């Protein structure tokens, strides 16, 4: 029996009335063959490629996941392929997670076909929409009155200055958090769906107050981005910074293990 040397790497599922064109698609993840479209049903297609097991096999891939530069290169390449097909007219794309692989094309197609009902539900939910990301950070400028006095005349004065500094920092955090909550509520009204993502405590020294994803109908894009600009101004007044990113494929709004 011949031992397999490749696996099937899957980028996304595409709903389209005809086979998606792949001639102008990006190259894809490092070492992969050119993307191709596998037929699942007359209107569902699996965009995939072959990848070498000596790079992507479990024993070889696990140590590579500690190489952040290599993972970043793969993630950017994966995203480029998904975005290419998401830009096609009259197509809806369900992105797959990075490093989603199967042992053969038949198994990849069978897996999606077995979950056809869930995939179709997801397609209906995200059709005609795009994902936008919003992060709100507290500005780390030192609030007025938090500086150490030039000369503390007594221990009591020093303690009073320290308390004022703590109170000012607490007020700054509370004010920025309130502005972030308002921004989320205002933007949520213009979105089909919204998710708040949890930021790890072991992350950056200034983790976001708000890290959210919004599923926005393409027809609502202008209203949503205009509201985001208005909320960015309000957040700035409250001592924070609002960062808007997108549009992206709807990574945060596909479920059931599809992505």
C-alpha cells in the first residue's frame, strides 16, 4: 500500500451557481499547490489545495506553530485566498479555520456534504454581509493631576497626591469603558449580528476595553462606517481610541465547526 505524502488543505466553502474561477486566485499557504474548486453540491464548492505532509503532517506542523513568522505567513496567505473568493459577485463564502485539512478530497467533500444543512444556515446568515472589527483602547497618557508633586511638604500631602492619582486613573478607565459600551450599542443597531471577543489577560499591557466583530450588510456599510467615525470621536473625548478594521470575510459568524 502506497503511503500518502500529501493532505487536502481547505480554505473555504463557496456558494455559487457555477464553479468558482481559480485562475487568478493567490498561491495560498507555503508549499501548497494552486487552489482548486471541488464540487460538493451543484451550488456548493470547496476551495482546497494539496499540501505536503512533511510540512503539514501533525508531527511536523506542531513544532512549526511555535514559529510566529511562519504562522503569520500562512495566515496571511490563507486570508488572501478566502478574500479573493469573497470578492466574487453573487457568491457567499464560509471561511475555514487556519490549517483545516483532510486526508483526501473525498473525505473533505463528504465532511461538508454531511453538514450541508448547517452550512446552508450559515450561508443564509452571512449572505450579502461583511465583517468589521472594532477595538477600543484606553489612552495611556497620564491624566491631569496624576503627576508626582514637585515637592511633598509632608507625608500626608504625599498620600493625598497618591490617592488623587489613583482616583483620576479609575475615573479615566470608567469614562473610557462607558464610551466603549455606548459605541458597541450604537454600532450593534446597524449590524445584522455582533460578537464581543474576549481578550486574554496575558496579552498586551494595554488590552482593549472592547474587542468586537460586527456582521454588516453591504448595503449598510456607509451608515455603519459613518457611525463608527462618530463613535471614534466620542471615545476620543472620553480618553480612548477606537480602531475600525474591515471589511473581512465573516470569520466570527460561522459556527458548527465550519470555520
